[in-house]
């Protein structure tokens, strides 16, 4: 249960995990909730054929603000719920999946793993009665640590449990031998969302809230000298932040692909006993380690060696308390929420049942997923999606064939990679076996600890074994999609395959503009600034020529400069380099999906519906799936730590570079107008 939420592995190996920006595990906090009639479990409707025209603001010139043109009336009348960082169609879909999950788990008996996990969380009276007693055994173990060797072992043993390590471990495909799993080692140790939260004046309020929380948490558990230790912890994490890598560097496979043997790692970063750390983690003995943020890992090891044991123990006690707080009594939950609300701007804690559903999803996602897809994902939807993906792959092949910046050899390699790209829709072929995981309906704290450790060891056991490309990194009910970077596959869980993203009954233009653009987005990740470095087999090698790269980079540089100008919150600009891969994928998704839609018409004109042409409906649908309002604190966090651009500019940024958009709406000028020669011509 490492504290750092954005990992190298999530950011790179799952390219575009975060297509739809809604949480997979909301901020955990308790709240009393009134009893109400059960809400509908049916999908929301979006007009007669898939677009909510009542949400449009037709007084706006599409060239001035295409987001407001499609979503302005909706935004004007919509309030963000107090327990959410944002509102919009993505969050609506997420909330519906939670309602459906609740209906499923509440009907499962305590004799089942899912039923026991949910009931252990919902037994609030027992949690209150126990207060911090479940926590005390872990804190006592920290207090008993006598030296750095003991602390190193504690960090390794605790991976997956409550507590933190200064380095992140994961098992995934080896870039040099993509058919085999190897060990990846990454930077960690920060409890705030990103290093900038420690280093920039913009985030002084968040730092102050964190400092106050540290002192409060240590006081609550009876730790000695809580004020002094809170200061020491913040100083320690600030020092880690100063040597940590920025997000844009962490997504570069060339920079993080640094293989070493264990002995080479020990010589490079001697500040920690790596053999002891790895052995205590439960990993099989590795012979090869992919060291990611190379200098940061070395420098964090040096900080570790120089930091007094007393400070490290206080840091670990605070980490354990922070991570365990959602599963303790209300005083711990409320204390954590008072801090975390400073990150998101959320003002009200989420209902307990939502947190219970999220816990089940996080710990037993596939077990819940089997029931979810049986109830809510018909075979016809899977078949229709697979056909859509086939159409999008065909359109992408045509785009590759026509890419002016590609040389013939590069073009052929790209077509080969596209042909071999595997498509996975709805749910995985083989379900994970979690039968050995013990879940007790009377032991919430233990359940979470055991589930986390079980999952850690499940993945660690794959070290040195062949990569199973059929495994998924998301549960079927997740409202998201991803490109398996080193596995050359694209994955679309059942959770995202609901309106307005996908609706079998919607106008084809709507489906192509929504899920079609998402499909195109995921496909294109195989051919962007990082996808170029991974071939059809998943091996890391640059299959472009130097001239290809020069021509591509020239277009990408101008495209990125557009995003640098976007200011979603006053004083906060988008980082075009940090978001480059996702921005290019957004543009590619629109272009490829539009081509596929036009091809699907078979040369026939699309019907006009409610005065809108097929081309207009396509682009309006694209804007509809990014419909949303976001709190300013959440936007600042996203801009700082997320490779995705804030939602408004995921609409405006791509379409202003698409000739067909100008033609569809007769755009001749406006705030976002670009002359043809100024538009990016990447795809």
C-alpha cells in the first residue's frame, strides 16, 4: 500500500490508464447517510438517439469555445456534488457502476469473499468499538525496530500492507525480453500527490494541511513529540521530492530503462541493503532489476542512510496511520478527510456504502466483475464493440499508410505492429483465482491487510515467468480503458461500455464520436512518442529512422506549444511535454474515428437528425463524453501530476487541429481558430 499514487508502472506500462478521468477508489471517509428509495440501475439516456441537446449553448460560436457550445447549458445548471471532486458523464457512469456493484454485493452472503469483505466494512458499530486497537500491533512493531537493517526489512515485509517503502517494486514484462517478466524498481516515499506539492509556493496550503495532519495523526496514536516529528517527516519527504523525477521524465522509456544486477544496484546505490530489502519483500531472488528513476533511487538511498532512525520510525508510523485510517473509527476517518479535502476541494465525505463498494472493487475486483458482466454486459455489446475496434484498426492502417512523416520501412513496421495489436473487450478470458485469500466478515482491518499482501505476492510470484498477455490490469467494471504498453494490446472494460461512451441503440455517429474516439486514442498509443520505442513483440527498440523522428517531432513540438498556452485555472498552465502522449492520442482518436465513421456510411449520406448532420453529431458526441465540471484544487492536482490535459482542452485542443471540424460547423474564425498551415499534421 505504497503512499505514492502515481507510479512509473501505472503511468507508462498502462498507457492512458485514465482515459476517463474518474476515480477507481474515491477518497475514503465515513459519513452517516439517510435511507432512501433504491435508485435506478438503468443507464442514463441522452436524448432520442444519443446526444443531450438540452445541454448545448447554441449562442456560443463553435470556434470560440466548442466545449461551451456542446456543454454550456449543462454546465450552467450543474452543481458538483459535495462528495465529488468533479461532475460529468464520466462520474455519472462511475456512480452507476457503484450502484450496480452495491446491488450485487448486498445480496451475497457473508460466507462468500465478496460478501464478507463488504460486510466487514459496513459494520460501522464494530469499527467504532475497536477504535485504534487494530492499528496498535503494527505501530508496536515499528517502535520495536532497533536499527536500519530492521527498518529495511520492515519496509520490504510491509509491501501490500499498511505502511510505506521508499522504493516501489513491480513485476512486469522485460523490455529486452518481452515474453518474460522482470523486476521493476521505482522511486517512492511521498505522501502528497507529486513532488511539486513539496517544492512550489502554489501548494503552500496543501503542505500546511499535511503538516497539521501529521501532528494530529501522531498525537492520536500516542507517538512521542508529535510536533517535532511532524516537522522532521515533512523535511524528510521534501528532501525526497527534491531528488525525485518529474512526471514527464518518468514516462520516457529510454530514461527509465536501466537494467542492473543486484550487485550492480548495490554498488550504484549503497545507502541501503538491497539484498535485505528485496528478500524481505517476498520476491523470488531477482537476477535482473530494471532501475527506473536511476538518480532518484540512488539519492533516496543516500537520504535513507543519512536520516536518523527516530525520524524514519515516526515517518513509518504516520504512513501506517494514514493508510489505515479509512478502516478505523470515525475520529481517524475525519482526521484524514480534513487533510485530503485540501487536495481535491471536496467538502463532504462519501457515503459509507460507496466506500465499501470501492473496497470490494479494489481487493476482489475480478470476483465482483464476474457477477457484474453476467448482469450488465450482454454478448451483443461485446460483439458490436469488437466490430467497432476492427473498423478503427482499419482506419488507423489507412492513416499510417498516408502519414507523410513516415519512411517506407517505418510505415511497414507500424502496420505490422497494428496488425498484431490484440483487442480485449468487456472482461478477461480467464478469471483470477483468489480462493486462498482469507476474508473474515468480523475483521475489516485484517481483511484489507491480507488482501493487499495477497495481491502483492500474487504478482511477485510471476517474476522470471512468461508474461501472461491475457491478464488485465483493470477490473471489468472499471470506467476506463488502456493500452498495454509492453504487451501490444488494448483493453476496454465493460464499465466504460455504457452511455454516452457506447450505446448499441445510439446513432452510429454518436458511437464513433464517443467510444470510437477512445478506441482510436488507445490504438494510437502504440505509435506515439513512446509507442515508437516498442515494437510489435513488445521489445523496446526504436523502429523509426532518425528522419522519421525529426519530422514527427517538428509537428509534435508545435502541437505541444498549443497546450502550453492553455490555462484551465488562473495561474496554472498545461505542461505540453508532460501531456504530449495523451494529447497526440486525443487528436489521433478523433481523426481515426471520423475516418471510420465515414467509411461505415458506405458512400451514402448520413441522415440529418434534429437539424444536425452526421459530421456534426460525431464531433458533438466527442465533446459530450468529456462533459464535466471540476473543482479548482482537483485541476491543479491534475495539471501537476497527471499526463492527461484537463477535460475542457481535451475537447478544444484536438478539434481545432481537425479540418473536418471546421467544415462541419463552418468555422471561419474564433478564439481557437487555426489557419490550415498552423494545424498539427501528425496523423
